[in-house]
């Protein structure tokens, strides 16, 4: 899989945009590590695969290709949203020309919604992962390692003997406390600079405390099936980030953190009880004014 972080983003921006260099300013860019990819890594690291995380947003296409040349990956995983699709499909096609032996796996909201179109509009994709990827990616890689066709792995779309095969949907993970903590160590938070509206102090990290949202806003695509981590499980991850990575600031990417007033209050208690010196911010929803007020 992908990646590695070696270059400070400020130096990179300064190199790319001479005005910043001339003004000697450090540009603020809104880039944070992708939880989507970092959640996939722990199981495949456990299985003995060599996993790297490459932050494509910070590098030119040539830089990305150089880094891939150094890594010589067997499998390249890419996370995709619809807004990125035009750029991504171009990048994947070009990447596949240079690394024709590498297997390209895509996942995320765009491939989940537009499985066939991903193949129709991009030549470089070998596998689409539908929905949650932790178990699908793990089982796919283990199959590929054994040179087996992953017909028995749920959650996949791929071409086999000229036919598009869709394996059954994978069931969502109900107990998301059971998932290993995302592999923050692959994308050191001190290298990142989020948007100024997202943090008070640095270094900063992201947490996914729940998956899904029950509301029905028509413009929004999110899983309507809500699953929440326990307050203690979230606090364990924050404690690790504070103690191991010196994190001072957390942004929750839950769709609606205050959905459960009980959990929100338990979480506040956990942070106080553990004496963690960390600022944190959440997205809420006007439907829970009482909890929002308490926070
Ligand atoms: C965090 C987040 C951001 C962060 C991104 C941080 C980052 N570096 O990734 C920021 C603030 C930068 C951001 C920006 C935007 N975002 Co946003 N964001 C989210 C949010 C809230 C959480 C995503 C997340 O990390 N979820 C947790 C992970 C664990 O779940 P996941 O992403 O679904 O990943 C799982 C599976 O999809 C799969 N998977 C994902 N990728 C891959 C890759 C491989 C190889 C495999 C095997 C599997 C796999 O496995 C993962 C683990 O189970 C989602 C809403 C949501 N609840 O998902 C919106 C969401 C993704 N964002 C959205 C939008 C529209 C935007 C913006 C366009 C907003 C704007 N107007 O500027 C920008 C554009 C970003 C871009 N260039 O892609 C939409 C995308 C809709 C679409 N069809 O593309 C979403 C779905 C919000 C919504 N409900 O509509 N966003
Ligand atoms: S409350 Fe937010 S996450 Fe939930 S459906 Fe509406 S816009 Fe989407």
C-alpha cells in the first residue's frame, strides 16, 4: 500500500509558490491525514505487509511517482471522493502506466456510490472496495498474496474473465470499539497543518468517534446507520496521541458528535479524570441544543 511522509509541507509550499518564499511566510494549508486510509493499515500491518502512507496532496505528480519508484509497491490503495474524481482518475491511469504490475485498489465514498463508473471512466483500477474497508482490504491482500481470485471476499467489485463481478456487500462493523486504533504513526501529526478554523494548538490530530448519521439532509451522503465508539475507547486513543505524539488538539470528524448526550458527558468525564491537557472540537447538529450547551 501507500506512502511515507518525509517532506515538511511548508518547505514544499515555499518551493512551489515563489511568492511565499519571497515573503518568507508559512502558508496555511488545510491538509490533515486521511482516517479512511489510516483505519485500513493496522490489520494489514499485523498480517506482515509493509505499509506506507503517501500524502498525495503535498506532492507534485512527479514527486508521487518518484516515491512510488522507491517503494516499488505490489498494491496501491487510493481513497476517493467525488470532488477529487477527475484528478484522481487521471492520476491512477498515469500511475498504472508506470507501475503496470502494481494492483490498484480504490475505496471511499465515490467508488462505493459509483462502482461501475469507476471502471468505465478509469483504466487503471483493478478492485473497487464497497463500503467499509478494514476487513475487505485485509482479506483481499491475503488472497492476492496466495495468488487466488477473491471471489469469496465480500465487498469487492472487479473484472474476472471479462465479466464484472460484484461479491455480496460486506456487513458493516457493528462494534466499532473492536476496530484497532487508526495507524496515526504512519502520518506523523506534527507534519500537518489543518485549516486555522480547525485548531487552537499544534500538533493536532483527527478522531473518528462514530460512523453514520441518522438525519436525512438531502445534499449529504453519509451512512444512515449510526455506530458509536464508547467514551472510554475514544479517550484511550486520545491518551495515546497525547502521550506518544505530543498532541495538544483534537478535531472530531463524527457527523454529529452530540447525538448521544450520555456519551458526550461520559467523554468529558473521561478527559477530566485522565487529566489530559488537550483541546477538542466537534461537529454538532441543532437537534441537540442541550448537549451542545453543556459542551
Ligand atoms: C473527514 C472528512 C473530511 C476532511 C478530510 C480529511 C482527510 N484527509 O481525509 C476534510 C475536512 C479535509 C474534508 C473536506 C471535504 N469533504 Co469531507 N468528509 C469527511 C468526513 C466527515 C469523514 C471521512 C472519514 O474519514 N470517515 C471515517 C473513515 C474511517 O470512513 P470512510 O472515509 O468511509 O472510509 C472507510 C471506507 O469508505 C473505506 N475506504 C475509504 N477509502 C478507502 C481506500 C481503500 C484503498 C480501501 C480498500 C477502502 C477505503 O474503508 C474505510 C474504513 O472502513 C466525511 C463524512 C463521513 N462521515 O464519512 C466527509 C465527506 C467525505 N466529505 C465530503 C465533501 C463533499 C467534502 C468537501 C468537498 C467539502 C467542501 N465543500 O470543501 C471537501 C473535499 C475533500 C476532498 N478533496 O476530497 C463528502 C463527500 C461526498 C462525495 N460523494 O464525494 C462526505 C461524504 C460528506 C457528506 N456526508 O456528504 N472532508
Ligand atoms: S446532520 Fe450533517 S451528517 Fe447528518 S445528514 Fe445532515 S448534513 Fe449529513
